[in-house]
């Protein structure tokens, strides 16, 4: 694993998809379980045929194991030049020219070579010509990827595409006639259902563990890789450990129903719960990458009321705790929901025919669609049930309240620079920091009052409104660029973990 995230949850290894070796290995046309929906379970159990007891794990395990692979990655760091401040000539200013000292002592410049980083995860073969699904965090930044199949063959792999928002990635090896696991329908997964977890934990050989589904649509807040993360995990108590990331969660029919992605643990190792990306969501994301090269994700354009709202805010929004729904806290003026007629205070109870009562459930249902798709959104408005036909759009809305919150987090009083002052400073406009209080600027920089901001994250800002927009587009780490009145020298202030 590249990193160890303790206390709350741990993301671990690589994704996988299960397949039927005997059925598809000899087809002339490559079989792909993600793009083709005609797969048939190889194993029949109590979930498909009545009266079949007890549950048989052996057949499901034997059909799944050949389709799960071991992924090993290497990340090599480039050599970087740095200045060793302790070796600089302390007498340079005194003598005016320190060439004499450089000749004997060097100029203080050094090259730093960080050691390469190795990690391990799992993956699932989704086509018999070498496509493999895994977690984004397994291959992210890797300069070398090696895949070892269950029959001990090694292959070099290349990344075809990734989606940080769902923590999924697609890689490819040069191989033929590989075993492929059929996909199951993750919507049909139910609490208490027996499942198997298959992967390569702790650098061991392929390992199979069993447990039950203990929850669905879990959001544990672990994915911070993307700008609009989707978490609607299947929770299981099947034992999963670091290195299992990207492995398969399999039902007793031998079908893939989830991609193992995270564990909840105070120690960094398995302590009772594991989390998997539902196969239906994976199929949409990986299918998009294979067909379009990138994920085509539609957005509804709402902000959802958090589940821990205080009673005063609930009263303001008209939230009724007795209604199982997702409450709309705000709509994007340019978003799909407002365009369709959905308003603040509506309670969303269905997306198409799927009931939704948590934000995770709603996010998963919407994430299965692409921009331009039409979905039916059923809401409760007061006591009346309404259905809206919504055409999804292709980007996340930026809400006025979100922009204001980002500006407020800077902890500064801001003002537009007047035209006359801008002319004196030889700039076209900017935002002046008139006061600095408790916030990110005061905590992370040595910026002084009076500083004029001209760029945020490389985006030119001339007004406070443009500053708000730039902050909304900025990532977690960026630079604020500008100058002080009376000086033409540019200053740069680094901001880190801005939106965390």
C-alpha cells in the first residue's frame, strides 16, 4: 500500500472483476463482462434456485479465483535540485562576491534522490483480451505496473483510464484467452446475503474470505481524490486487508457484485468492516472509459441537506424527520434540477423507480447516468408528491453559498481595487486584502494587509466576484499571486488543503 490511513478508514489495493473461464476463453470475439450484459452465472445456489441448501462457497470461489490478479506498482521519483541553506557562504555579503568560497566549499546546491515507492493491490479481469479493473489509488502515479495472474504469469500493464471520483481505474495487459468473471446486479444485493471477498492481501497469494452484507449505500468520507466523489459502498464483514484493494466481492453464484476498496480500522488492518464499490456503478464508469476514454457523468445540480442538521435549520427547510428522503438545501441556478422545477425544501424520494433516502443512494443513482440523460425525480413538496423530468447536465454547479463559504475561509476582509489605484499599480484590476484575521491566509502564509491579489490558482481575478469563482475552481493546493502597492515585484503565497 502507498499509504496507511488509520482511525477512520483505510483505502487498500486494486479492483477486480470475475469471469467464466470455461465459457468464454475460446471465443473468437473478445468477451467483456462490462460492455456485454449477456453473462450467465456459472454456479446455482439458494439465491437462484429454491430449496438448495446449504449455501455452497466452494464452486463460487473456484470460479472467481482465476479471474482475480495481483497488481504490483513502482513509483519512481525524479531527481530534484535543492538548496542546502546550511551550506551557503555566511560571509558572502561581507565580501560582495562569493566565487572564491564556491571554488572551495561549493555553492550549496544539492540533488535529492527520493527512494522509489513500491505498493501492492488486486484487480479483476473484465475481458479475455486483457482489460482489468482496479482502484485508482492502486495505480495512481505508478511508473511501473506488473500484473501476476493466478497461474503465476507476469505481465506489464498500462493505465487506460481512471476516475478518482469513484476510485476506479482500468488497466490493460497484452494477453488472450483470459478467464472473465460475470457481473452480478448490485441492486439485487440484500442485507444478510452471503458474500466472498477475493484478493491478494498483505502480499499473500490469492485469498478467499466469507461474510455477509451488513449494510448498503455507505458513505464513509474516505475518497478525497476527486472533485465530486461518489461513495455508496456495500459494507461487508468478510475479512479484507491492505493489498485487497481492487479485489472482488462475489455472491454465491460466482458473480461480481462489488470492487473491494476500503476498510474501517483503528489499526490499519481488518477490524470488522470492509467497503466495496457496487458493480452496477463500476460497470457504468469503466464502460465509459472503454467507450469514450473518460467518464461521462451527469449532474443534478443540487446541494443536499446534511443528515446532522440542527433543529433550527431543519425547521427553516421544512424537513420532516419522519420522511425518508433527501432534502434539497439549494439548487444551482444554471443546474438541471432548477431548470426542471425542483426547488429548495423539496424532499427527493425516488430517482426513476429506485427509492432514495440518503445522499449516498441519490449520488449513486445519478452517477450511473451521463449528461443529456433524462431521469424522473419524484419529490414530496409539502404533502403533495410531484414527478419532474430532469435532463442531466455535464458539470457540478457552484452555489452562491458555497462560494461565500470559500471566501470566508480565507479569513480576510477583501475589497475591489479602484480603477485609479489599478492604473497606478500598472494592473487591470485586483482584490485588495485590507484586513487579515483568523483563517487560511493568516494560518498558512505571511501575507500582510494591503496585498493585492491578481491571480488565484493561475486564474486572473480583477474583482471579488471573480475571486469567488476562482476559489471554486481551485483545487486543494494552489498559489495566490499578487503585489503590494508601491512595488512591481510579484509575490506568491502557497495554500494547502484548502477544501479539506
